[in-house]
C-alpha cells in the first residue's frame, strides 16, 4: 500500500511534526510505501531542512507549494492521502483545493488542534457551508478527542462510522537516559543554579499562555526552582517578543530554548522535575503524554481531557499553578500518570487497512 502524509515534518520537532515523523517510521518498518510531503513552511534553519531527507519539503508562497504538492501526489499515485491539520487557518488555504484537485485516492484527515471546533463555529455561513461540503468528500476523519468527533457528527452530519478518535501520541523509539553530558551546555549550566527545574514546551502563541507559568514562578522566588521554556515553530513573533521581554527581566530564573530536535527535547523533559502545560485550548497534547511516558510529574490546564493522574488547574490561573507546583515539590508522586495509550500507531495502521 502506498501512503502519502501531508503535514509538518521535523525540523522543527514538536507536536504534529513528531506524530507525522513517528508514523512515517512505523509505516516504513512495516514495509509500507510511505512518503511525507511537508508544505507548511515553518521555522527551522535551511541547513536542517536540506539535511532532512525523510520528507519532501516545499517552501515559498502558498500557491507554489500547492502546485508542487499536487504535482508530486499525481506522480506518486498513492492509495491513501493522509492530511494532518491543527487549525482552520492552514486548512483554508490548502485543504479545499488539495481535496478537490488530488486524484481520487482514499482521503483521510486527522484533526490535531484543540481550536478546530471554536474556529469552525466562528466561520460565516458560506465558508462554513463550503467546509462542510469538503469534509463530506473525505473518506474518513481521525479526531484526537471525543469533543471533535461529536462535533463532526452533529454539525457536519458525518456518519459516526467514518470518524475515529485516536490519540496523537505515538510511542517514540528513542528512550533518553539521565546524563547531563548529553544535555545542551546552556541547559546544564542553568540547572546547576537550582535544586529543581520545571519545563514548558510549545509554540510561541497566546494559546500556549507561557506568561501563566512565568507569573506563577514570580510567586516562587524563595524556592531554588528554575523554569525552562522550550519553543518551536515561531508563528507569532510579537508574542515571542513579549515572552523574551519577560525572560530578560527574570534572567536568574528563566531560560528559553528553541528549535531542539526530538532527542534533545526528550532529554530535556527527562531532566525536569515537573512538566507544565499552560495552554488555553488543546486537542490531545503529545508533549503531555511524552512527559507521562518519561514518568515526569505533570501539572496542566483543565481545558482538555488529560491522562489520569495529571494535576489540573484553571486556564490563566497562575496563583493556583504556583500552589500546585509547591505541592508537587513536596510530594514526588503528585502529578504522575501512567494512563495513556501506547497502541495508537497500531490503530492507525489498522485503519489504513480497513479503509483502503
């Protein structure tokens, strides 16, 4: 079977890109004919992109990327085209045209982002009607939570049999070890200043609410505790600038790391005492489940279903977050979770076989 995934691919590593890369690896090992086409024109150095030969990557203006993608897929003639989406913003320019122009392969969409439902609700009547018609053309949709599935069935009129809920977390092949020699030098130097560190991972965008973690740490100044922000895919320069300004005013407690690869990211997760998720909306956070996979304590917002055992706090509530961090420091078992799926890759492969 020939499968083409259209979605982000490392670098930079994180979120959907990690999911796509791991699924591609699984399919290749199972001897499927797997190709990834990355058309999302994200951040990451040109040297990194050129060194990455695992995906066909198209940069440049959106129309150019679209034309090249269509040409590539007509040439490959895949059995299944799998489109990965996080937001309506990306889908608006690539989704409808791709689905209309591409060959009549079996078409599958995975909705990863937590803001898909709210974004669709905000559409005006004509764009919303057009979007519903597009989804009616798709053979199958994978959602990462039940809220998305219920919405597609109710608002799009999709047959429940054509919608599956499968978590975006795929177990990584790489398992890091505790070894400061393998961490980035600046991380090691920063960690030496504190007894413990907390980690936040995400895209510099208001939905990730990094400022919630920073404000919580302002209340924990008496503790020997450092905060690391690991960012990727710089999509909102203004927001990033505001976060860097906050970091510059707190040079002794806050470190920002950017554009790490998958192994560096996992080592960073393992090196932190507590993993924080401060998002205002979420689909199914891969990073949270990676932290659970590495047996880290997790404190996350209550905007989405989290693995059992994670400590939850209200969105934007930095005061409650500070209290929960203190509780987690006092109790090493507080926030630990083992309740997450490990067979999601198998579920996706089985789905491919069922719908081919």
